[in-house]
C-alpha cells in the first residue's frame, strides 16, 4: 500500500492557528448569538425595519469620506489593501457607510421617503485584542433615513431598550447627548480648543495632535490624565444653536413621556465624524473599559456628503460579542428531549429507527453511535441534560415494550416501542 506524504511527514506538520483577534464561535456559545440575532430580528420588525445585506468590503474612500480622516478608525484601525486590480479596498470597520452607499446607489429613497433598515455581520478593526475588543467583531445595527422629527430619535432609543429588555438585560443604561450641527459646532470646537490649549502639558500625545484636527475626541480619550485635564471642559450642550437645542429638548420629552430611562452625558462624543445632534450609547459597568455595548446617533449631513440626496439619517450599532458577554451562560445548547440507550446490535438498530422517526417529527433525540456500555450511555444522557431516557435491551426488543423515564422527576412510563406513542408521551411534558 502506498502511503501519501502527508502521513509520512506527520512530525513536520505544525497546526495552523487562527489570526489574532479573529474568533471561532463554538457550539455552547453560538446559541447565545442565535438568541441575540433572533431577538433583534423580531423586535426590529415590530418597529418597521427590514434587513439589508451589503458587502463586507468597500472602496477605502467610502470609509475615509464618511467616518472622517481624523478618526481612530480611519487613522489606525482599518484593514485596507490594494487588490490584484490595483483597487484600494477596505474590510468594513462599521456598517453605516456601506448601508448608506447602497441606499444612494440603489435609489431607495425613490421607493419610500422613509427607509428603515437593519443589518448584522462581521466588522474589522485593527485594535489591541482583549475581552470585548477583537479584530473581527460583529455588529447588529439599524438606520432610519428620511426623518428629521425628534420622535424618530426617541423611537430608535425605545427600540433599543425593547431589544435589551427582551433579552432579559436591565443593564446597559442609556446615555444621550447632542453634538450640535455645522451651524453651532464650530463655535464649540473653538471654545474647547482654547480650553485644551491652556492644558496642553497635561494631555497625551494623541490628544495634543487631536487638538488641531478633532478636539472633541479629547473628551473621549481613555488616558486617565486626559480625563482629569478635561474634567471642567466646556459643555457642548451650552453651545447648541436654537434648532439643535429644541431638537434635544424634544427627544428628552418623548423619552420622559414613554418612561424610557436615560442620563444626559455632555462629555459623550462619538468616534465617527458624521454625527450631528442626538448621539447615544448604551453603557455597562460589567465589561471594564469596553463599556459601550451599543452606540449611535443622528447623521444629517452624511447622505449628501456621500453623493446622495439631502436627507437626514439616524442609526446605531451594537457589539454582538459584548451583548453575548452580558448574557448569562445558561442560554447554551438545547438539551435533547430524549436519549435512547441501547444494548446490543439489534437494539441499536431499533434505537436508530425510533430516533429517526422522532427527529422527523421535530424532537431532539440523541443516542450512542459507538456501541458503548449502557452505563457509559447513561452518563452521556446525563451530561447532555436529556429530559427523558429510554433503554432498549434484549428483553425490551423481544416484547416490544420499554420504560420511558423522565429524568427530572424519575417518573417511569412503560409503553409500546412505537414512534407515535413515544411522540405522544414526550409532548405531554412540553419542553421548557
Ligand atoms: P469603543 O469606545 O469601545 O472603542 P466605539 O466607539 O469604537 O467603541 P462604535 O464604532 O460606536 O464603537 O461601534 C458600536 C459598537 O460596536 C460598540 O459600542 C461596541 O459594542 C462594538 N465594538 C466596536 N469596536 C469593537 C471591537 N473592536 N470589538 C468588539 N466590539 C466592538
Ligand atoms: Mg473604538
């Protein structure tokens, strides 16, 4: 027999690992993800959102133009490269830019003056991996295009709260702010810049640089010295123009009227340049410095900036990994309804036949494929948390009857080994 080289050189084959910051999501964990995704789909549909699926790669200029050149994302976090056709492309670091690019390109505003979209999928940022921060991570996000009225700001926030409530999470808490608009932000920028210049010595290198290009980012800096230096910084809320102030007051009024709890955080700036007026974060105290679970805001200038009509927009994205970290581990794999333990070859065949018929009817049934001892099969039934077990030995096979045992109560029921009768017995004790 000729053995292939692959076998002969076994000692040379070193296992290939995944890329740092790119995770596998394994069974046991993936059930939480499915629950998060299913909850998002269900809740977002209630509020009139439809799913959109856009590519995970776009032209680099889409992100530099929308997110802004002087942001952390564009300056240092993007996975950009030149493809074989000499095109500059980037793995998307966030979802809004691609969704709005598609909205404009596919002329979705022609179909309906108000467009509500949601998306889910992987995003890529070259960051330092740690708990709750990865290089491939996943977002679920939503965008509304075409509504200026502050009721939509409130509705988006109410929908987010609804989503977290349905997942059984009371955390995270909602923080809101207003970043003003092109009318009023320049004056605030100037005031903040003046304040920062007086404290230049106390700021980190990044913030000294940001002072020129994007001084608002200094308020968001995670270096403790910068936090102290900016503690008394002027508040953006004191610099809003009339229109922005009215808008923010109305958003809060709608949140109050619907008993949606929130806190105003005037230091909250977002890491993307396109935000105007309302911005918000859902914040948790349980994930260290990865405290933002979801974040978003209004982006009234973005659609025109990207070559589309002059329409307002608002949206958010949540980090699925961070939501999953907040969910308790007990949402893991669904336990089988029944484990069939069989003794001997013929009993094994019968167990297999019954399992297949029951699975066809939607029951989760497991058995042992390897001919292990009855004792070891029962240990496995235990490990899987099977709700019922059924043992088929030589006697059971001979007289066509078996004992169905409900594990939680120990109650046993003798019944004829027919799939229909088993199905009836299993459904008389519904799944939790
Ligand atoms: P942070 O301040 O934690 O860096 P961010 O402001 O960069 O967050 P956004 O760009 O607003 O985050 O993205 C929205 C959400 O996506 C965040 O609130 C977070 O839950 C999630 N997120 C962002 N970056 C990562 C990452 N590298 N790994 C995991 N989740 C992330
Ligand atoms: Mg970030």
